[in-house]
C-alpha cells in the first residue's frame, strides 16, 4: 500500500523549528518509537512509497487507434460496401484500417514511467532506532517520528530533520541542481529558505557524500520532497505535439470536405442525371475512398520512425514518436545547467599565488591542460610557489581519481577535492609518490563550524607540518605571511577573492604551518595565527565546449536558449555569459514567486538565465513561455527537472548521468549527455517535418486526382474510370511504397538557417495547396484521357480502367522525383543520386504494377486486364507531359517571392 496523499492540514515548517520542538511535535524521543507505535503510524500514514501511475490497458490503446475522423469515414464506407455484398472492396478497406491501427498500437506501446522512476529512487533499507535499539528495516516501513541513522554512501530513505551531525555532506544535485555536495547541520534556518538552503533537512532519494548523522523522519511517500515532485509529474498533462495538432486539424477539414462533396455528388447524380440510387451511392463510396488519404497515418509513422532511427545513431533516443518532428518546431530551449550545459565536474580554473594569478586550461577530472600567466604557458615544475600550493592541495585531500579505459576518469569522493587532485596532476605531481614522501599522521576533517580541513604530515627527514584547506576568510584569519615571507596583505587578497567569486567561481584558500618534529596528533588548538598562505584556487563547474558551440548554432537557427538552474545567481550569470546567453538581468526563484503570471511572461521573455529555481518555478516558466505561443523544449537530468520535462512540448533528458525520473518523463533522451546533440536533433526534426510535408505533397495530389476522375465521370454522366478497390490499391500499395522513399530524403539546403516554424502555421500552406490542386488537375486530365482513349478504340471497360490505374501510377512515379525538392528542378544529377531508396522503391513499384496488370490472381481480385504496347506508349507519353508541366510550375515558383513553403 502506497502512502496516501498528504492531508489538507498544513505540516509544520520543520527546517525552521529547533530540534526539541521537532521531537515534541512528532511525539518521539531520541530513543525512537516503540514498535507498537510505529505499527500504528504505518497504518495511519501508509507505506513510504509512491502510488503506481494509472495506465491505459492494451485493448483501450488499440481502440484509440480508430479515434480519427478519416478512419470513421473509411469504416462507414467499408460497412456500407459489405452490406451491399461488395466483399472485395470491403475486405480491402478493413485490411487498410487494421494495418494502420496495428502500426499506431506498436509505436505507442511504451507507457509513461515517470512515477515509477521516482519511486525507484527511494532507498530499499534503512537503519533506525526503535525502543533504544538499532534495527535495519525495509525503507517502505518508515513512519514520521522514526529515528534514522545516516552514513557515507547511504541513500536518504525519507525526508529527515537532522538531530545530530558530524561532517555531513549530502549530494543533492538530482534534487536542487547544485553541483557541489551540501553541507548539513542541525541548526534551524529561516522558514522561507529555498530547498537548497535548508541545511538541517536531508531529502529522500539524495545520497550522503561524507560524514554521519542522526535524523527524525518528517515526511514519507508523497509527503516527501520527491513525492511532491512525483505529484507534479502526475498532475501534468502531456501536450499534443505540433504535428499531431496539425494532422488532427487536417483530418477534420478533409473529412468535412469529403462529406459535403459526397452529398453534392449524390444529389447531382440522382436529381440531374437520374442515376439509380445504388449506382450513384457506390460512386459516392468510391469518391470517399478516393479522397481519403488512408495511407497517411502509416506514412507519417514510418517517416517519424525512420527519423527516430537516424537520431538514435546520433546519440538521441526518441521515447515518443511525434517528438521527432516537435524538435523541428521548437522556438525556445530551456536547459538545466548542471550536467547539461556544464560537465557536472568541478574544475580548477584559476590559481592565485602571492605574486601572480594563473589561468588553468582543461576541464573535468582528466589531468589534461596546463597553466598560463598573462596568456603565456609556463612550466609548472619550475614554479616553486605553484608546486607548494598543489602539493598542499594533493595531500590535504581525501578524494581519489581512477582511470577507466572505457568511461575515462572517475571520481571517488568530494567533487571539489577531485578538482584539486586533477590540478596537482596537471602540475606534474604523482599522488602516490607525494603521499609516500610525506605520509599523513593525523587530520581534522572538514566541519561546517571550522570551515577548514587540516592534515598533519611528516617527511623522512624529521620535519612536520600542517596543511590547511578551506574557506578563504577562515584561512586568511590564520595566516601572517605568504610563501615569499611577505606580511599578509589582507585587502589585496580579499579583492582577488571577490573577483574570482564575481566570475562565478568557488574559492578555496590553502596554507601551511610548521610543527615540532615530535608532533603526532592534531587539534584545533594547534592551529593558530601563525600559518603561511600558499594561495587560493578558483573552481567552477565549467560549460562544455561543445555546449557553447551548440548554443550559438541554436541561436543562429532562430532558437532562444534559456538556462534554468538551482545554483546561485552569481554563478549562473557567470556560466550564462560564457555560454553566450543574455545574463544581464538574472531572474531568481524568489522573483518568480513575487511575480504574477502576466509579469512573469514579460520577464521570461527578457532574460536567458534563471537561478535558484525549484520544480514549481520551472513549471511556471515553461507555462509562461507556452502562453506566449512558444514551443518549449526543456532539458535536464535531475529529479527536480521531471515535472517541467513532462510539461514542456518536448522534454529532453540526459541518458548517462541523468536520473531515471528525468529519463522517463522525457520525450527525448541524449545518450551522450551532450547539449550539442540537441542542435543535431533540432536539425533532424526539421528534416523530418520537411519529409512529412513532402509525403503530403505526394499523397494528396493522388487522392485529388482519383476523386477528380470520379467527380468528372458523375457530373458528365460517364462510366467510372476506376473502382473503389483499384483506388485502394493505388493509395496503399503504390503511394505508400513511393512515399516511403521520402522518409530517407536528406536535408534541404539551409535547413538550419531559417527561423522556426510559427506554432500556428498550417500544415498545408497556400503555396503547397496550389501545388496539390495543380498536380491533381493534371492527373485528372491524363487519367481521364487514357480511359476515354481506350474506350474510343474499342477496349473493354476493364481494360480502360486498368490503363487508367497504370496512368495514375506512372504519374505518381514521375512526380516522386519532383516532390523530393519543393522548388528545385528535377533535371539535376542529385535527383537520381541523392536518394538511392527512391530508385529501389521505384523498381519495386514497377514490379507490383506489372503483377497488378498481368497476374491472374490480381486480375480476378481487381478486375484488371493485360495492356498492349500501344496502351503503354500512350501512358508514358502522357506521363512525360505531366512531368514537364510540373517542372514548368516549379520554374515559375523559383522566380516569384512565394513566401514560406
């Protein structure tokens, strides 16, 4: 049983209460709950788990595949033809509908799993104190009031108010977006403190980086911070994509058009030509079958599926098929900072020595890079002051770096200490050799009250020294001189420290202190105002180089990139400037809370950097942008990103270092955690949409030509040139076969130089609609011409209809090479060589059509007859005439300012 939703009664603000008040409110002592009381609370509050998400069953998902106006008309046509004993046409219609439904059912088979992923983040076991005794219990059995013990490496099993803390640091990056582990204490904080500043709370699902603690459970299941995010994910409705919206609108429009035209045709044939009711009704059924692009859903699905495969080869995994095209429509990308735009690997970028400031190149934990002074490289081994500083950084350090041939450099320990390890390696030091030369004898671990770490070392020559590392203000208070023996200039060092902090860097100071050779233990009493300042180091989680280039490419393509992070405003602004974003007016979470929806829309439009953002803030920002008509992509990798990922038009999650919650809430997962892949995905999305439009531009003239042939026959009182079954043959076999080639079309020139499509832009623009009408008219003329020519020379109606069907197919085959480019001429070498698939499907189509014309089984099914050479010559001649007519229309378009296609 999962925990029920929180009651309407407001919970105490646990982080603002002293420890004694918290214990009193929960009716518990330091010895923990009695087993009987724990059982009663479990019955009252429920298990420490999230409820499973509700899913559509397979039958309902299959039934929803038929929920489309076009399918409704097609089903009605099939039912009527079956009632009229036209079993072949009815069977073909039923087969078409079932094939489309099966394709849709398979593609939509992956259910949303965001809530399950959040649930999976809950710890499976927990160490508790009950009735004064320690017990390891199933974490789902924890209740408010349980006393829980934490140690390094443990996952926090529930939301805890910390009671006792020893050197506790917790990695909350997945929840808050902060790059560094958060220092924890037991003292209360302000009630209005944001999540990242609630230092006396440990949140469910986060991981203990170092230290130990004892805490009391204040929230389980849905009452935890992760549970609240789970409710946000569950309460967000998945938006329709631009393509699905356009196709739904198009389906409604064409359905209405078919019904109106069908009614007019029936009335005209019955009242004007006095045609028998059954005959004119069958003609109208044929008209409906002709006009409905029943192959369109299958073709669009295939185009999207092929786009999905192409993107998978470029490290982008599509979880929801229409998301491929949505990328091509995106106008704003809202990106999480940590791990997405940045590496999520702290890096030392500045070294402040007493007489110089050095820049450090390279990023991440790989010891690749060097040192530069005023832009010129230096030899780190020849700089004594630098060697003293990096030796201190290496020895006063508990982190370990290991190199894996497949995954690269991996950190075990604190990210800041990992960055200092890398810094020392860049300076030429070997950790094993340095540790052997000066082994550690004792240490004072980092504690928030001391704000420093100290280690005692002896060399093998009878010398002892203490090495210090910590907050600059604290270390400066202990120093009297620098490494050159000069008196400490506190004002100058403060100025350098603030300059680094203004650049978004975290600053650490390092120092040393001589000790008597007989010293074997270390305490804070030993560390007084007599140390020597070695220097300071500026660290930052740097932007990915490829992310900087990708942001520029997106901006060049007309996309606005916004960075949303849980980091502080100064750090966010510094990273934003390095990425090329507008960081002049940073919007913070507190500002978002203070703004109403209208004001937030204005501010969201003006700034590119949003700092100290909570999950609710991200949701409001996405909604504010969407309210302005923007199509929003949200990228992220943490649990805190999951609600906004699902609410955005397309959610993009990191697949390597990202959390399960983010991946399962997203539509697109980047397997290389690289923001640059998004630019490639946007490009592929635009290509996919172009290819969908080309498929429409190819299919609709065929349907228009077939419907036009029937309309013309009815209004002129002539025999129908094609039957309903023959129409379905053309639509499903030939049109789908040829349209499939368009899924493999390469990008149009300048695809990333044009602005994003307007969200309200019609699927079929005026220019494309004119093209469809023009080609439809050409197909009507050539098809009706060959049909009447065959009848005029004494051929049977079956032979004439066979010629008419082949005329339609030849017209389509030649038109395929026109539609591959919207306006470019078909008389180019690229027309034949640019898409080999087009040649293969053309050959396949010819084989199918020969079977249709000459195979006895298909002749019986579709009432077709074999054609002689004269018929084929006329068909090919008319096809060439149609080809040249379309070429002429494209030549006119190339010379006119026709606007957007």
